[in-house]
C-alpha cells in the first residue's frame, strides 16, 4: 500500500468518524454542546482562512473583521423574509432591491463570500502597496471603516439597531462541512506551487521576486481566498446567533483571531484548528473560575471578571513559554501520528 | 516539541479544574439565571445591574417557600458569548427563568434560545423595540424607545415650551438612535423644529466640534438621549463653550456618576426616567432605595432599579403561577397587572413591553429633583 | 462659519492633537527600538488616571504631588511591563511579542475591571486647569492652553535626552542596529527599560491631562486614545519622535475640523482618521517623516 493511498483511506476514515461523532451530538447532545461545537467550527473556518494571509504569506493583516462583517450582513439581508425586514427597519426603510429579495441559505453563503472577495479585491491595491506594520495599520483601518459604515448606512444595515430574527440555519452539518471544505481547499493551495511561492514571499520577498515570483499576484490571491472563506464564515456566524449588529465586529474580533492563530502556531493549519478549538471551548470551560466554589471547607464567592484576567495570564504564559505557538509551523500528518503510536507500542 | 508539552500541561490543568472543583450546589432551590456584561465594553451597565439584582435578592430571597438562587454568567459584552451564556444557563444550570441582558443587541442573541426552550426571560434595560417583537417568552422591565422618545418630545414642547431642538445622537448605541428618532418624529408632529442633528460615538470624549455646530444653530433645547458618561462630559463641554439652554436626556442618564462627573455643568439637565426617590410611591421602591443607599453609599441608579424590577416581576410571576414551569411563569408574567415595582407601577402590555408612567427629573444643587409624571 | 468659531475649534484641535502626540511618542520610541507595536501602551493612560484619582481621594494628596507621583508610578509599571511581558521574548518572532502586548493590554483592563469596577469614576479637576477664560469672545479652558505648552516642553526635553545625552545616543544606536549596539558593550536591557520609563511617563502625563479634559475614568478609557495615538505615530512615520507629535497634531486638528465644518459627517469621525492614514500611506508608504522601513527580524 502506498503512502498516498494509506493517507487517503485514513483521511476518509477520520472524516467518517468525525461526522459520526457530530451525529451522536446532534441526536443525544444538549443544545449547549451543539452550540459550542458550532462555534468551534465557525472559528476554525475563520482561523484557517486568516492564517493563509498571516501565517503562510507572512503579512500582518489586521482586517479580517471587515470581511466577516460584509459576509454576515450580505448573508443575513439575503435570507431574511421581506416581512421580517419591514418590521426590523423601523428608522429608515431598507433600500429597494434588498427589501424584496429572499434566497436560500446556501446561495446567501456563496454571495457572502463573493461580496467579501470583491471588497477584498478593491482594497488589495492600497493594502499591498505597503508592507510590515504599515500594512497592519492599513488593514486595521479598513476593518474599522467597514464597521463605521455599517453603523452609518441605516437604510442598508439598520445601523446600530442591527438585524434580528434570522433563521437559525447554521447547524452542525453546515458549519463542519464548511470548516472541512475550507481546510481542504487551503491545504491544497498551500501545498501547490502557489503556496510555495507564498511561503517564499514570507521568508524573503526580494529573493522571491528575484526568483520570478510576482509578490502582488500571490498576495492578492491569498487575500481574496481568505476573504471568501471569512465572508462565508461571517454568514454562518450570523445564522448561528440569529442577530447581528456592528458591535459584534470590532477589532477585538480581529485580536481574538490573531490570538487563535499565533497561540495555535502561526503558519500551521493544524495550529489554527487547535487554537480555534481551544478558544471556543476554553472560554466556556474557564467559566468555572467565576462561579462560587467550595473547595473542601473553604467557600470562594464568584468573582465576575476573573475569567478574563485568567485568560490574559494564560495567553501571556503560553506565548512566553511556547513562543512559536502550540504546533509551531508543523502540520499534523499521519506519518507523525503513526510514528508516535509505533514508538509507544515498542 | 516544546509547544506540544505545554499544550498537554495546559489541557491537564483545565481538566483538573473542571473535574475537582464542582460549583456549590444545594438541593431544592429555584434557580434564576442572569446573563450580564460583567466584562468588556459595557461592563459598567452589567455591574450596576448586578448590584441592583443582589439587593433585590436580599429583599426577597424566597419564592414558593423555596430558596431562590441567582446564577450569574458573564457575556463579555459580546453576542456570541451571550448566546452561549443563555444556552449554558438553561442546559447546565437548569434555571427556571432568565434575567438579562443589559443591552439590546446581546439580548436579541439570547432571546431566541430561551424562546426555543420555553424559558421566560426579562431584560432589565434592552429598550430596542425589536427585542421582544414576535417573541412569546421575552419580556422587559424598561420602556421601549418609541414611548420614551415621544414623552420627551411632549415634555419639551408643552413644559419647556421649546420650538427649536438640537439633537445629539450617540450613533453607536441603538438605544440612543432609537430614542432620538422617535423624539424627532413626535417633536416635528407637535409643531417643533429640529435645527441641528449631530452625532457622537460611545467612548468619544471630545464633543466640542458637535457642540459648536449646535451653538451656531441656536436651539431652545438640546435633546441628547445618551448614556450618563457621554452626557456628563457633553454637558461639561457645552457649559464651557457657553451654551446655556436646557439639556433633555433619557433614563440612561440616571446614575450618581452623572453628577459626580458632570458637577455644576449638569445642573438643570432634565431626563425622562422610571422613578424618583421623592416620588417613589411603592413600598418596594422605598425599601430598595434605602437598602441600596445603605449598601453602596450612593444614589440608586436606573440600571440597578430596573434589574431589581426584572427580578421582582419574575418572583411575583412564579408566586402567582404557583409553579416553576416555564410556560406557566410566562403566562403569569404576561398577565402582570399594577405590579408595585421599584421603577413604578407596572402592567405588562403587548409583546412583553411594560406599560408604566414616566417620571421627569432634573438635576438641581447636585441632586436629582422630581419635576413631573407623565402617564401613558 | 465665523472666525470666532473657527479659532475656537482650532484651539480645541491643537489641544486634542497634542494629547495624541504625547501618547504617540511612547508608541514610536518603543517601536523604534523593539519594532513592537505596544498595544498595552494606551492602557497606561488608564493606569495613570486611576493612580492620580486614588492619590487625591484616598491619600488626600494635593494635585501637584499626586499627578507627578502618578506619572512616576506609571513609568515604573511601564518598566515592569517590559520585564514581564516583553523581555522574555526578546529573540522571539515579532508576532509573539505582539500577542504578548495584546495579552498585557487585556490583563491591565480586566484587572482594573475586577479590582476597581467598570463604573466610570469622576476625575477631580484642579481649579488651575479647569478655569475658563475669555479672549476676544472665545472661551478657552486653561487646560486647552496648558496642554500644547506642556507637550512641547516635554517634547524638547525628550529631544534633548535623545540627541544630547549618552543614554540617548545608545537609544538611537539600538534603534539602528540592535546586535551591533550590544557588541559595543552597551547594556541593552537597561536602555530598553529606560525607553519604557520615558515612553510610559509621557503616556502617563498624557493620561492625566486626558482625564482632566474628559473627567471620567474607566478601565477602557485608554483604548480609543491608544488607537488614535498609534495612527498618529504611523502617520508621522513610526519610529520618528517629531513625526509622532506632528502626526498627533494633524490627526487631532483634522478630526475636530471635520466635525466642525461638516457636523453631519461626525458619524464617520473614526473612519476619517483611518482614511487620512490610508491616503497618506498611499503616497508616502512609510509616513510623513518616516525613513524607508528596514525589517530587523
């Protein structure tokens, strides 16, 4: 049996196992568990696509919240029923074509990704004119500009009142299928000649250019693909929490994503997946520190806010002691796992 | 593989936390969940409401002869967390009813979940009309924006005899945008004129540019239905610039900090509110205000009072329902009539929105002074 | 718009701009040496403001003792910040450093939230600064006059330290080439600690004046000024001290005048700061006074 064939079989088998587990949760799990699993999947999609620009291309891009916002609003406006829209837009009515359109969920997701990609295309010209920290601040700027526009354009976004009453279309199947699809597409891209060129740009842009790699073309490619999946994930997120408003998409969302991919291991898709899982699940697990506790005879009253203090401390400790994140730049591979297993059995 | 080792240690630690430290647990209690922003951008509101809730809980710790346990869950002022929080309260803590959230956007993220689980929820301060719209199990203790905006407009026209109004809107808050828009509609309908509309944003600290525009328009009144932090700073800068027309604002301004921060500048600031110490007619209000002032050594604020009312409404409904069944509590809640709450006499109207009278207060000599009451 | 209102706005803009500039200096100095965007820098404003409040209310110190004390304490906290969050990461990838900075910023905010609480506190304004005077029909607060003056004094003091003392020479050397400076026998850790001390103290001075100008203090008060100051620093060319102050003035003036001339545009104020920035960077990719960027990693 060749290695490729073995890996293919193992991949398929693990997919079956994953969906088996998801099915079990769908059937027997509580709504709370399902919600966390959905959050994990959405954050995996966001982190993996974000990692493409930051980790693989090495550009400090701080504006994924722009794409998520655009995706979320596009998708939400397309799936809401005209009556729901009419009821929600109590200050200024929604502008015409949007007020009557209603499309199925999957079309709205594709549109979410597409609109985000188109936006990414237009901003990629100013963005990739600069590099390094200047690129960081420009992308951060675009993220803020989009949020400000969402607040101001009341006849499109309902301003700060936000949109509500979205149908909870996002379920385990949607969120995890998209997460896995994102991982596969981005992994294939990374392992293609495009991906190698992107890594070359990360390591040394001038050298890469000398070798005939067009930095702008490759960076834009990564940027657009990242934007597409971020947009789709935004649509998923909107239909998971069923209401959106501009406050959801501040630069804190970007910071959270950045924390996820750096703690996971910058430049590693595996790291992004682990980081996203830890973030979405860990935030809930840490809640125990805020509830009143009885450890033996000692009673500790709950201190609200301790969770965030502990989160910051853990974050700093992890980054100081594991400065390349949990996985570093390594990827998960079956060879590695089997090697570990056979070592253990020997 | 240093990283991997750390990851292992971390996950073992987390598992330890989850296994060995079990939350305090007592049998035979009624659990009421509260999901509030204790951290994050609007932590101040969450913390104020939690203060009020604790007083309310001390005042009435029992229902149906059983002890009530309040379970607080933080939302980090975030929608995703708010949804998680409600889900957690229902599934893990098995609460019978829910209080929260402090702001409308997060309440709209929490409501669909409690709605699906048939658990009644009462938000203390989510004023956006959309919050309870079309929801059977969602209630609130506060006014909705259209009502408060209209009352403010009527007060400005009839009582303050204002013809020209300048409106200053905090664009980042749905509460302020809502109030201002309904104020403008009603004010124009009553024959007034809006001479200037300017925008600020939560967290902004410099309003001199907007205020100069207001000054140039020469209004009779400034309607600035924003939260007390912005209002206090704005009033200060307005007076520094020499703008001396009355400022009218909403219930978000009723906090001791308004006077502490604003000082002399907030003198003669009017606001639509739920209650005033002097005009407090209900026994509950008197007791609440006394306890609040004894414990926190400051004036009772609207946030805490409304949170307390959310709690009292629920306890009252549980008593009347004689059960902790979600649907029964909901029906009792919906049929609440003339409930003598902290923030006034409450009758539950359509859509889970309370009908209650508006009190208009103003600041005089560094104190909140009662002006008048407007009945619905 | 009359000249009177214009002059009024101009003075407001200069005062706001000088505050941005003061905070931006700290950003730019740390960046110059460590190539680190110190996201926790803005939170030092908050630390300074709270320290000053407690100095006055809890220990009933007069303001002229409490304010300098707050500035010194914040400077020391700045050094501690470097020791705990950044020093262990000296040779780590820059992005790890950035995450550590974000973590430190979260930690400061949430500690304040847990210990002090999220409800804003009033900042006591000394009469000297709060007084309003009228010059030719324009009402100006004394603070508005003092702020740019203090900023300029501090700026010249700083420029003296950087360009005319030994320690300043070492700082400049470190910002050009870290390794070579170390080889020259200069104790870089001390130089960096000194940089943090200077930057944090300036942020603290900015914080105290900010709190006097906008007298409410809450755990998140540093976020927006911090972000704006960062924009100012980039606008001026990050790493350049004079550029940072210039960027601050430009941003403050621009923001105020935009709202003054077009009040209906006020809702786009935050977008405006970034729009200026993006435009400037389009034509000068390293800011107004920036030199071409040399990546040090």
